[in-house]
C-alpha cells in the first residue's frame, strides 16, 4: 500500500489524472512537456544556448519580455491593480552585456568587502548569475516588486504584492523561480521577486508540488525513461 501511495503522489505532482486507465494514456505527456521551450533550463550548469529564439515585445516602463509571456503578464498586472495592489517591474530582459555589467558590479562589491577574487566571484554568482546563465537573457523572467516597498531583499516577501503573487502567479503561467529552501539546487539565493514564465499547466504543477524547476524537470526526465517503474522506486 505504501508503494501505491507513492505512485499516486508522483502522478499528482506531474498533473496526471489518477484513474489507472487514464494515467497510462497520459504517459506521452512526459516527453511532450520536456520538449516545451517554456521549460528550458538556464542556470550555472546549463548556459543559454546560442540557438535560443525569442521575439521581444515591450511591456510596462519600456521593459522588454518574450512575446510568449506578455499577454499573461499584462493580465496578471491588470488583475492585481483591480484589487488595489501596486506591482512594479524592476528588471526583465537583459542583454549579455547588461548581465555582465551587473555581475561585475556585484563582484566588485564583494572585493571591496575584503573577499579574495575567487570568493567574490562565488558569492556574486549566488545572487547575480554569470552572463550566459541568467534567465533574464531568455526574455522569460521578470523581477516584480511592490511599488510601496521596492527593496530587493527578503523583506520583499512580506509585501502585499508578493503575498498575492505567491498565491496566484501560477494562474498566469508564472512560478517563483528561486524559493527560500531551494538554493542548494538552483544555485541562486532566495529571491522573492523573480518570476519565471513556464506556461499555466507547468506553473500549476510546480507551484502546487513545492518543487523548483530543476526538480520538476528531473521528475519529468525520470518518468520519461521509466514511466511507471520509477513510481515504484521512490525509496522505502
């Protein structure tokens, strides 16, 4: 019975229907999801491919994002403002040059604090991704703050804007990309303002399960290789 419960839990996490005959019919969803470009992983171990294709469009305050997320981003902001909230974009698409400048500025800050060159680059990379490894360069990430409290630190999570986003962002296809307890996996510190667009189905699965993007993709890959054998090999 314990193994059966684990099998059902795995189905829930990946958004599959629980009835066995429907679950078997849904096995093909795994490779389909893995091929979704909105799930492309970019981090320090997976630099952005030179073949990445995006079409930038302008949103608020002159910021640019990939056109695939623009409509849902605008709808999310509209709904937040209808409830009296004041969301504000403070970063969206970044060129390689802009990311390099931000990263070097962070490195310089740690050097001025007395860290060695290697230590400064390690610490800087935990908060500002090295150029080529930032989701901002994809056009699918946006930093959102509360206009009444635009601080980029942990206090941002207490604002009305972030409380709303953490509860509702998945309804618009977004996830909180760097959760508080996932830094060892993501390689980036907790950022309660950085939202990544992955599409509504994926966002619902990720936010409901409590997984970060790396864990979600790992689960999809394992189930693609052994759709049902994996479910029965989740540990004792």
